[in-house]
C-alpha cells in the first residue's frame, strides 16, 4: 500500500483537505485525489461475533458493536480482516 505519514502534533491551522498527486520523472498529475481533513476520533465498544459457518477454515455471521456516544462526525465504519495483526482486507460499511 502507498502511504504517507503526518507527524504527531502537526498544526492543523486552516487546512481542510489532504491532496495526493502522482509524480514521475516525466510528469506530475494535474488533478489530485483529495479527502477532507478532520481532527476527530470516535471509538466503538462492546464488539462481538458469533461464527455461524460450520465449515472448517471459513467463517460467517453477524459482527455487532456499540457505536460511540457522539456520532456527530462518524460517516462510516471500516472493518479490517487481519492475520496475526497484519491488515489484509478492508471492508467499508
């Protein structure tokens, strides 16, 4: 995955978006990909999962969680499937 790091304590100032351009030795992209910048966080709690798939090496069922108390800035939830703590698949709901 391509990624960049924003150092901790970076001053937000009046910035509202993060822009990402592609660049090569030949050209720089003229229209960037953009995303809103938000200095907020919200944590879910009480997650549970009961595996209803009885096949070996497969799983399926309903994952439930309690939403944060304040969902003002929550736009969606992202589920990560991981193996030994390493992200392998992302699902947005």
